[in-house]
């Protein structure tokens, strides 16, 4: 089984914000494979699917971003044995809007959601897909930027980014991180 987890913040006030890009990608993956987030367990919303013969578990933590590791660690302990069977989808201000970067492991890179997963999951060896939301802050406060909604002029680029994120995650699930990195980095 492979787990694809998208990070974000729960609640309608955070919908369509930069920090919720992971949730947006997961919602679109669920739609693409014909499933719904119909189960709540381990502080997360879950959906199970099969894609090209590979069993998938889609996860959206219901914790806030900085505590995502609680949900991810609990779900992973019950579903996978190898950290390489986990792909975490997150926003990244260090990448320009529209850019995707997949990696086979590494540090948190300043992302509190990834930091929480490393602490609770107990490994840096899980795979991650960072999705660029840019750092065009109109104020000096990073939190204001990541919690802001995309600007109208960014919407077309965001739609393309979400579509590419779905394609990258599904490719990862059947062909692995090297193929996904080659196709999308």
C-alpha cells in the first residue's frame, strides 16, 4: 500500500489558501481515482483507492499544519512498513508559483508541517512533493502570506499546478520516486 498525504489546515476559513495546496491536490486525486474522503480516523480524513493495481490510502490530516505529524504517524504505523511508501504533498514558499520539486527524503526546509512529520513519524526518509506558492509577500508576515488566498491572476497557474501535482503523485504511486522526479522536477 502507498500513502499520499496532503497537508493543510482544517475548516472553511482556510479553504483555497496557499497553505492548503496539499488538500487541494488530494481532493483532485480522490476525484481522479473515483473515491471520496468517507472515513475519519487518526485525526484525519481518509479515502482508499486502487490505481493501476496499486492500493492507495489518501490522507488529509484534520490537525492544523504544525501538528500534521500526529495524524501521519498514526496512519502510517497501521498501513506501511517502509517510509518510501509515503508521499507528503505540501506548499513551499521557496519555490516560485507553479514549480514542483519531488525528493526521496531530507529535512523540513523550514516547513513546520514537514518538521512535525519528521518528529512524529521518526524518519526523514519519506518522500515529499513540494509545490511552489511563491514568496511575493505583500506584508512582512510569512503567516499572512501562506494563509492568504491565491490572487485572481494566479488562478490559472494554480489550476495547472494542481493538475501536475495529481499526475506526479499518481506516477509516484505506480513507478516510484525516480520516475516522478525525472518527469516533474
